[in-house]
C-alpha cells in the first residue's frame, strides 16, 4: 500500500507539469536556466589567459649602456630587453618614459610599470668585479585596479627577467664575436703581437678573478653547509637548553627558601649575642657585692666558702657556654653566606673573646676554691683575689658589650637585611629563569632547508665560474703559445675556433622539463566543476520556488488513507524528474556544445544526476519542513558553498574556519567527484566523493520525514502570521 500510494501520487502529479502552455514554459525554464548559468560562466573563463595581451604594462628604459676597458664597444642591455619585449605579445607592453610609467601605474592607466635603471648595463656586465652590485629592475604593481590582474602582471615581470637573462647571454656572445673579429683583423698588423698579448693578459686576469670568485663561493657553500648542520642541531640544543633552564629555575626556587632561613637565623644570632652580653654585664655589675655575700654567708669555714666560689664559677661557666653557642650559630651562618656579603669575623671574635674571658673567671674562681680547700690561702686573700678577677671580667664584658653595640651590631643587622634581600633576589631570579626557558622554547626552529638550498646553489655557481676560468685560462695559454712561436695562422685558428668561449663560459642556461599530471585543456574546464555544482544547487532552489512543496488536493483524493511520509515521497518524484532533466541538459550541453574536458563521460553524467537528486532532496526537505524559512536556509547554504567547496581557490590557503566547514558541505564532494571524472581518477577518489555526497540524504530524510510532523503546528502558525502581514506569501 505504501509504494502504491507513492506511485499513484507521482503519476497524478507529473502531468500537471504540462497541464497548459504556462506550466510548459515554466517547466522548460526550470530545466534550462541552471544550464545557462553554468555554460555562461564556463565560457567566460574558457581561455581568459589567452587575452593577457590586453593588460597594459608600461616599460621605461633609462639604461645608459656600458663600455668596458677590454672591448671598446658600448653595450646597452636595456635596449635589447625592449627589443625582445616588442616581439612578446603575452602582455600589452607600452614603452614610455619613467615618469609616465610610474604615474600611469598610480592612476590605473597601466596595470603595472617596469623601470630599467640607468646603471643597469654596467651592473650586469661588471657582476664579477669586487664590490659589484646586483642588477635590479624596479617593478610597480597596481593592486587596486583588479584582484587577479596583479598576479598576471607579476608573471609579466618574470617574463622580463627571462628576457634580461637571454639578452645578457646574447650580449656576451655578440661582444665575444666582435672581439674575435677585431682580433682576427689585427693579426697581420705590425702591432698584432702587442695587442693580442694585452688581450691574453686581460683573459688571464679575468680567469684569475673568476677562480677567486669561485673560491669565495666554495667557501660560502662550505659555510652554508656547516650552518645547515648547526641549524639542524639547534632544535635539540635549544630543547636541551630549555630543560636545563627549567632545572636551574627549580634549583633557584629551592634555594630561595634556604636564603630566607639564613636571613632569619642571622637576625636571631645577633639578638642572642646582644642579649647574652647584656645579661653578662648585668650579672657582673654587682660582682664585688656578690663575692662579699658569698664569703660572708658562710661566716666560718673555708670549705663552705670554697663551695660558694665553685657555685659562682658554674654560673660563669653557663654564661661562657651561651657565648660559645652564639659563636657556633654565627659560624654556621657565615659558612652559608655568599662571598659578596660582608664577613662575620668581627662578631665571632667578640663572642669568642667574651666566652674565653668568662672561662678564665670560672677557672680563677675554681682555683681560689681549691686554694681554700688546700689551706694555701686565707679567706681574706681568696676574697680579694675573687673580687679582683670578677671586677676585671666586668670591665672586659662592658668593653666587649660597648664595642658590639657600637660597631658590630649595626653591621650584623645590615648583613641580616642584605641576606633577606638576597632571598628575594633568588626568588625573582627563579621567575626570570623560568621565563627565559619559555622564550627558548618559543624560539626552537630550523632553517636547515634554506641553508641547504643556499649551499647547493652556491656550489653550483662556483663550479660554473671555475669551469669558465679554466676555459679562459686555456684560451690565454694557447694565445701565448702561438705568439711565442710566431705562428699567425695558428693564432687565427685559435681566435676563430673559440669565438664562443667568452660567452659560453658565463652563460649557462638551465631548461625545465614539465610533465603535466592530470593535464587540464583550458581554464574553462578547470572552473567547470565549480560552476556546474553551483548551477545544480541553484536549479534545485528554482524548482522549490516554482513547485509547491505539498501535493495538490486533487491528487491526494485518489490515495487510500495516505500517510505523511507517502505524500512527501510521492510529491518528491515530480521534483526528482525536474532535477534529472536539469542535470541531463546541463551535462550533455557541456560535453557536446562546450566540449569541456571529460576523461570519463559516463562518470561525469552519473555525478551530475546524483548531485542534482541529492541537492533537490535536501532543498525539498528544508522547504517542506520550514516553508519559506527553509528557502532562506537553502540560500544561506548556497552562499557558504561558493567559497567553501574549494572549487576556485585551494582550501589550504583559505581561513581556518572555511577549511573546517568544507567537509560538511555537499558541494565539496560534488566538485571532487567532477574533477575525478573530468581530469582522471586516482584510486577510488571518485567513489569516495560520491559516497560522501550520498550521506547527506540521511539528514535530509530526518528533516523531511521525522522533524516535519513535530514542527507542523509551529510552522502553520508561522506561515499564518507571515501571510497576515500581506507582504510575504
């Protein structure tokens, strides 16, 4: 029942295309109009580069010519270039002066302008001399006048460069022939030997200069080769450098914490030493009284007095140990300080002196106690001795304390501040090293290929110059030999047999063998895939503009309980017939009338039929689901495909977003399939392109068969309000 309804609807709808004269005219227009679009654009591009002679390019020759010391003949390479260009009809050369050429390029009267400078011949013919400059032709291009013309006129500039090279070789040949002819005439003159000997000397000098130039070029080639090896290894070197910099940065970062701790430890040691000195000074302030108290407290026996002295000695020993501890801390800090910071020797010496002084007091007190125990001294003598030692220690501690606060303490505090600054500097240096590592990573690259090409070209040029030097040297030697023998006939033979040596030694033309892979017969055939694809899509749009996306009520009355999908597919049959007619007329006209290149005509026609049906089904689904909004979506898709399908410019030179969108455009795969059918297939490129194109039937079917029903109510509301505006039907 499903197939019967679809077939019945198709048979009922198809005759309506030819119901009356108006419908026939519309049908014919729908079939022919896309073909006219395609044919017109293909013919317009057919042989556009055969008409480049209509592009006006000004040529201004200001060359003053050049006359060398070796040959008294004025040579003007610029005039020879102009003569050669007059016979070249690839571009419309206009020969004028420099002012008119430059002004014409600015005003648009000329697409471009070429100026041959005054010193051109001299620069060309003295290229081998020391300090010689490369001959330059000034080229002005007007990019505002047209988008494509500058690319064509740039080729004209290349043509001029070729003409200059050809004229240069021809000039050298003419100079050589003229020289040989003049020498041949002077062989029988009285001064022949003298003139030819001068020529031989010039040839010998020229050969030497060429050999020297060849040696310089060989040295430069060797340098370029070494630089290439260096450049090839630079990437690994810079990568390694980046890793090392990161390690250094990590080490520096790790070192920032010890530097900070060093500053804190130094500040704490300074505070401890100052506090210890203050405590010792306070302890010894009442030395005499404490000693008297120690002796008076006992009031009787010497043993008890000795015990009190030993207790006092232990207190002094504890203070000495405190000084020793502070000194050890300062020594630890000093070992960790950089050499650039001041030394802690003064503070360490003060702490050590205080400790030794207290240790001496301890020893003296212990000795006094021993004397009392042994009965060597009386209590009064021990009292006097202990008070004297204690008073001496007090004075020494006061002296050390004063010296420390006035001299050492400010220096140590500044040193602690410097150590803290060092910590900050280390941290900052770590960040700088890390940034340096990132910079190194960003600069990793290789110029090896450029240096390699430079090496090859320079070595080749050196070889050519060396061969030329050998030929000139050989000619000079043969002339000298003939002169020495006095054999004028042999001299004449040498001059006439080597008339081309001077020119061929310097002119080394290189030919290019061109092999076309998938050759294209003309530019029109090259552009045909693009314009044919666009015409097929435009044709599908025209069909849905003229044909209603819903079947007529009269046709649906004949169906038995039709479903929406049956109505959709049955009515598409009419659209498919129109699409096949469009692609058939377009393809046959291109093959038979335009005679576009087609390596596989059957594949070409099959591609047109498949592409037309896919385009028609896609546009039909959009219009059936979204009404006029679907037509707008189809137009937007057409706009995107004009440049996104890669039919004119290579996708690789297009912006990134165009390259990203291109595979998802049906026109991209149509263009690829048409190119394979027209220029030749490679592997399965045609089948792959057609397969990718057929995949677009899936989203079209989802839109037309699945989404259309849920959107029906919304689209009915949309169409109603659009028609209520009386502006859109």
